[in-house]
C-alpha cells in the first residue's frame, strides 16, 4: 500500500503569521534528499517572485529532531507525545534565536523504490497541492528554512518522514541570559544579525520595569519608560553587542527588536533584583 500524508502548522503572533523508515533501502542518501527538497522549495518561491530561503543550522536541527522522533515513535503529527507544538520545541531547544515568525510542514511518504530526486518531487507535490502547506512554502515574511528527513516503518511498511521548519529569525543571541542580575550592574549581550533587511535598519528598544522611569537621552532630556539603544557593531552588518543598564529598580527588564519604527512583539526579558 502506498502512503502519502502531509500536515502543516502555523503560529499566529500579533496578527502576523509566525509562524508552521527504519529499515529502508540502504542506498537512499538522506542528505541529498534534504538538499533536493530545499532546492525545490526555493524553486517554488522564485517562480512567483519571492526570495529563496536561507538554510539555518538550528532549524535543520529542529527538523531533524522531529523527523527522527516521528520515525522512532511511529507517530505523524506536529504535536509530539510529550514536547508540545513546533513553537514550543523551537523555544525550548533554540531559545537563543529571536524568531519573529515560524511555521512547520511535515509529510510521510512510502519509499516504493524511488531515488532521492523522485522522492523529493513526490513530497513537494504533497505540500504544493495542500493549501495550508503551500501557504508556508510561499509565505513572504519567511527568510530561513531547515529541512530534515528520517527513515521509519509504520504498519510494516517502509516510509520517509520529512519536516520543513520555516522562520523569520532576526537575531541569534550569543551570550547567555542570566536568570537575574543585581540593581546597578550592567548586562552585555552579543548577537549575530540574521534578518533580511539592511542591518542599518535594525532597531532595539529597551524597556524599564517602571513605565514612568526617566531614561536619559544622549542629547539631554529623558525618555519615559523605554528608550532606543545604540548597537555596537563588532562586524558591521553581522555581529553586534548591547550594553544594558539595570539602574531603574528591581523587576523585569525587556528588549524588543524591530525594523526602524516597526517593533516586533517578541520580547527578550531578564530580571533585576535588589
């Protein structure tokens, strides 16, 4: 019996799409299959005038973990038996990524003697012919992609499990985020910039725990409750750091990143204690 199934997941965040076989032919090259799927995904996007998606190691790892989990535990779903949704897994395993949007496609397909190119074409046909999956393939805000496949067996039949993890990842945090720091200390965080727009347009807002806190302006006067921060570029357009004060009392401090005046509702938080 030939099996072919697909499922898609999206995460809705502030009115924006965030987005969502064990013993098989030994000659099947999964790395090549993943490359074929990535190429076909980008071909689908370029055909309608969208930018191709860039590989991101963390998203490939996320996809690999889920594909292998489906194969090992013989289930086919975005929600795994114990670890929650794709967004939950992204936050748990790759919390150092600030992802503005994310999404996931999965598929399960019988091998039935196909080589890597033919199998990739069949998997892509499943996704392209499904409106929900196609929406992920051509979502214009996505910028990154990780694809991974795993071999498994279900009901005595050899199958391939495939996962696509999509994202619009803005920055990768390189520094550990402490549980808390003391009032008066400074926290320095380093980041890689991964976004699709020019790095000169990247903006950062600092939020004090007190919305009435007066934060000095460099040219005099004060911001109230929140203030833009200057990025310290170590490698122009690629890597930067931020020096964050903790002198506005105890409580929850926040950073939010954006493009110019458009600030994304994806806060980075840390606690300050007395």
